[in-house]
C-alpha cells in the first residue's frame, strides 16, 4: 500500500506556453455556487474513474476554490475570463493519506493548477489543460446535501468545544426531503422541522420521547439538541457534513450512516 503525504507547501500553477488553447478546450459556463464532485481524473493521459469510497470535491466561490482532495482539505485562488480559468497556488492540510485516498489526492492536487479552460453545464464540469485535454471531470452535487442519514462524530457542548459522543451511545440525524429531521439523541429519539435556503439553515423546534437515562447521557442529549438548534449554516468537505453556528463555530459534525 503506497503512502502519500500531501504537503502544506504551495503547489505552483503551470504556465501554458503562448497562453493559447488548442481545439478541444472548454466552452465556459457557470461554475459558482455548486459543489462539484470529482468523477474522473487524468492519470498518465488516461481518464481514470474515482474509486468507490473516495470523495473529492470542489466549490468555486468569491475567487476561491476549496474542497476535499480525498483526504486533506485544500483551497486556492482562481480567476475566470470567458471559458478560460486560472487556478493559483493550492494549499492543503497535512493529514497522512494512504491507499486510494492518497493516490487520487496526489494526482488531483497536481492536476488542478494546470487547468486552462472549462466547460460547465447544469450537471457536469470539465477542466481542460492548455492542450485542450480533459484532466478533471465532476458531477454536480445535490441541491440539498443534507438529505440522508448521518452519524454524529462530534458536537458543540456549549462551551465552544466540539466533543465526541459518549462511549456506548450513538447520535444520529436523518434529514428528509420533506423538511423533517429526526434521529437518536443518545437516549431518546427526536424529530422536528428544518428549512434550508441556500446555505442558511434553521432547525426546530424539536420534540423528543421521554425516557430517562443516567448521567452523563442526559447532559449529552441536552447539549447535542441545543447544538442542532443553534446551527445556522453548513459546509461539506468530502463525506463530512459540518453544521455551523452563527458565530462561525462548529456545531455538529456528521458522516454518512453506514
């Protein structure tokens, strides 16, 4: 199993000789405001599908592209001029990446700054290099990425600290397309309404069953439900969904339920 470490060092953009595009380059479109999920990437001049279980994504907004490379998070500046795109210096975190995650991330972060043009439709984004070769292909993520069943890996305890669920308990959340959120709060089950307008989130009120549990389980339940209700925004990176509170702190961190 090959081990790869993605450095925090800046990854320089590639300068395209003459700055001209050959036939087969991009035709432009709108890329902002969509979470793009990588489906294939160029590896040794071969289009290679992203392996199952690896999630790489990109969000272009306000001149910054950011997302998950499959293991680490990354960000960097970009500029668009018609169908041309210039992606600048990419910076990533330093988690150790092994196996397929590391292999895809290494190739992806090397390819991203070489993009010179793009074609975007409502469903697909393709980035091309200066020779007009498709190097990265994405599909559009869901308009409501909250929908689905999630397992909580951390929640804000009200003291601006994100803590893990107590041993032997499971916290869950299922967001439905009908605007209902439900799940387990570690002792009781809960349900209530939620609304999502763009990236603005509102949760509650929430109702629960009335079973009594010993401490610290009851305290955990109170803190978790309070963190849910205090969430006003969200962000998605790879498979991780983070509900964000009004002050910008992390409220609840979730991963897809197995």
